[in-house]
C-alpha cells in the first residue's frame, strides 16, 4: 500500500501461479453507508467520503454483511469484493481516496526498457494520477530484469527501482524510490 499525501492510497497486489485462479480484494465497512456505481465504491456520509476504484477490469460485488463493534454485539454492514481471474501472473491495483470521485483521474501508462521496448504488465506497470492539478506516476516493477539493465522509462523519464513515485513539479518530476 502506497500513501500519496494528502488523501490518496494505492493498493497493489500481485500473484504468480500455475493454472487459473480467482483473486479477490475485500473491503469491510462498519455500516451500510456505501454504494456501488460503475464498479466504483463510494461511502455515503455527509462529508469526507471514501472512494475505492479498481484500476483494472474487475468484477465488483457489494454484499450484505455484519460486523462486531464490541464483544457479543453484531451490526448490519456491507462488504465489497473486487475479483479478477488470472492464469500465471495477475495483479490488482486499487485506488482509494477521500476526494469526490470526479476530482481524481487515473491512466495506465506504458513502461519501456531503456532500449525502448515496451514491457509487459507482468514485468512493470505505471499508473498516472491527477488530483486537483497535481500529477503523480506510480511505477511498480513485478519482474526485474538482470541487474545491468534494470532501468525503466515512463512518460519520457528514465529511472530505476522496484517501486517509484514520480511527482510532477513544473515540467520536471521529482523521483522517490520507495
């Protein structure tokens, strides 16, 4: 989980397997104040609502559930499930933020080797996030090549590292290797 101040979290799960599997992310809520619209979950409080948006194509379900706020007490709640079927390598990337859903935009960006070859998403993925005019790019490397050639190019910027956050400042990026 990566926290981008002041109000964005990115949850990255990756899986490698032999054969076909179903992978799921679960989100449990303390009440029923959540709705699902176009595969995006949004809490429905009076203010400061949480939006949870899968950045890949997933099946999203909202189930009736319950939780226990204290011993010997059950209350009605909701439980969300984002699921994806995969064979071999699979990843789920989920955006969580406290802004109105229309204020945050995301794009999947291609990742290239330093030789200009576009990499598979099973090797590396990059997500661009724009929030109130501020741009961020998260690079996640799933399968790093040989140590001598582990440079990656995203949006015209070369970097190295397994998890890298680019923050745009003017025409340049500040790069933080996490």
